[in-house]
């Protein structure tokens, strides 16, 4: 069981920020998806010398399924790599929020994987309107206001260092 840090909950992102993060991240993922298929279409045209299109229903269904898997892979990759390596997605940069573990540390790979796969649960997107979103609760992570959290953490460190001798 992870140690729970109360300061993390004091600086949780608002529901409005969470909704804005969701909306903007979906826009960015959609833009990445369109860019991927645009590049795919250009590559296909260069290699085969013709447009890519699905004529019959079997090809159309197959293309739809492949497109869905590509979208899911891009979405998973976006959230995993951005949140694990940077602690935030592009939307979180815009809103000034970030993902941390409930103990105040950087989330582990397992936490980010759990968080990312939890987004696939139906109605997870609405769960953040409650106290904690499901992908936060299940992964022991929180989305916080980064500046306020860092300011409180620095203040506590400064207070705890009062009375200690400085090295010269």
C-alpha cells in the first residue's frame, strides 16, 4: 500500500480543468490520427500510383477495424509516453496540471499503464466529475495543479530547514 500524501489532494485539479484536459487531449489525438492517415495516404499513392479507397463492403469493414486499432494504439501511446516521461500531456501543459502518484512521487510504469488502460472502461470519462476519476483511483495517481503543489512543497522544505546550519 502506498503512503498517502494529503498535500496531493489539496492541490487536485478542478473538474473544469479535467474536462478541458479531456477535450483538448481528444483533439490532439484526433489530429495525430489524421496526420498518420494523411501520411499513409501519400505513401500509398507514391508506392502504388493510385488513391487508397475501399470499394466493396469487406474492404471497407476491414479498413474500419484497422483504423480503430490504429486509433487505439495512437491514443494509448500518446497517454503512456506523455504521462510517463513528462508527467503531463499537451493539454495538461496548457492547463498547468500534471499527473503524480498519491505519495507525491513520479508515477511508476505500472501506475501509468493501469491509468491508460482504465481510460478504455465505458463512462470513465464521466467519472472525473466525482471526487476522483476511476483511472485516478485505480492507478493511485492524481492530476494536480502543478504550480500550487510545488509552491507548498518548497514552503514546507524551507520551514523544515529553519534552524539548521548552512554549510559554507
